[in-house]
């Protein structure tokens, strides 16, 4: 396999100008865990003179600015592991992990606004948070915990070229390592080798390989995507998750990462969305099966016959979405992504309504 970069451990030291600037700002050694202060910046650079006019409506632009300014005021809060899978949201460990994971979306928001408007302080905030996380984060291989690393990869695509070179190389090395971890083969007998778990693995592999920019990894990730379309999506329309969980929630939860992978690849000049399985399975066919539920023409009571005990535990704990009828708003992001790839879904996306601007902006900034 041709490697674009050597794998770079997340715990490696900062080097060069970035290390000098961060050490001076934080009054710490170059390899120490950064002190939780929001005042450190990377060396100043001129605004992005090539930024195109913002494609955002005024209300969206204002909301994105508010989110980015809040992200700038936030001190990086990195964890070595941010575990949420199989954990009730009522537990302190879940809340702690989710609080730290706010940094991931913050990175994507800051990078997107920098790419859209060219204000260097947003790039600096993105770089500061990324460096703090690269210093301590360890890839776990749990795709439910790590699907949100897509924010890191979108952020890099939007503003990676503006990072200090040493930090940019570290992030690319991290993306290579991430792709390698999620391209490891899985036992075919496990449900997780074909259900939503694998869809999230494929998403991370495709996006990680894209940032790594190694053709061999990209080819392997695209092949994993094609295999998951055939294994996860059924000729009748739903994903295999529907039989297991009796919930449209999990059809969406399996389809959404496939759409993210397809759109990320599309921006790189590759066509994954149109892949069809040997029995005619396709993303478009599954979206067509879901469409009446998203429009409200059909309803479905969620998780009534789920085979997974944790679904009942979440329902008993009052976690929204794990009992009662399917809420079409849960599909907003999926159909918005689909509409970016295929105009036939634009009307359905308009019916569902757009996801929040911090979800959309990182996909618009590329």
C-alpha cells in the first residue's frame, strides 16, 4: 500500500512556529496538555483573500457568526476517549463526553466560517482546538463514539491549507491512521458488520481516506462503501436495521453516514451515491421508501418490537425518539445531504426543513 504520510501519533509534540506560539501563550512545555484557557492563538496571518462571497442567507450567516463566536470563547476541553455508545444520556460520564465533544462541532464551525469569509481569528480558534485534541485523543475504533470525528475531517477540508504546516501534517497523519483503523476487516457473522455500526465505520473510512489523500486508502474505502450498500440496504427499501430495531430512527441512522461519505467523496470528484447493489439496492431506493414517513403520509410507532434491550432502557429513561411515532424532523440532515447529491430530493428536503446552519455550513465550505 502506498502511504501518503507516515502515521502520526495523536500524542506527538507540537513543532516549529506553532509550538513556540502555543508554549508562550500557555506558559507550558511544548508537549504538555494545554492549560484550559481560551487566549492562545496561532501566529497571525493575513485574511483569506480568496474566500468567495458567502453563500449563506443573512439569517444563517448571523446564526453561524454567533455559533463561531461562542466557539472562540470556549476553552478546548480534550479527552483521550469520548465514550457515549450504549450509555444513557442521564449518566455523568455521558454528559462529560458530550460536553467535550462540543469542541468537535466547534472546529467545523470555525473552519467553515474562516473558509467562507476569511477572518483569521476563526482559523486561529480552529487551530487551537485541533492542536489541543491531537495532543491527547486516542483512536478507539468505536464508530458510534467516533462518527463525530467527521467534524474534524470537514474542518480540515475547509481550512486545513491555512493551518501551520506542522499542525496540518499532524492532522493528515491522524486521518491516515483513522482510515486504516476503520478499514480493518470485520467478522462477517456479526450484526455490526452490516448494520448501522458498519455504515458509520464506512463513513469514517471514506472521509479519513479523503483527507489522507492516499489513492490506495481511497480505493479501499470506496470498495467498503460499495460492500455496505449491498449488505445494509435491502431491495425492498429499508436497511437491515429496520428488522432488528423496528424503528425508522435506525434506518435514518444507517443511511445518514452513507450520505455523508457519498457527499464527501462527491466533492473529491468520486461518485458513490449512485452505487447499486446486486439486487438493485441503492441509497435512492431507501430514501424513496422513507419518503412517505418524512412527508407525514405514513406513520410508524418506533421500537415496539426492537430486539435490542438498550432501546427499551432508553425509552424507560425518557430519551426522546425511543418511543412513540417517528418524528420526520429526525431525517432533516439525511434528506438535505441527499438533495446536495440528487435534485430529486430537493422537494423532500424543503418539506422536512433544513438542519441547523452549523450542520450545513461545513458542507458548503469546500
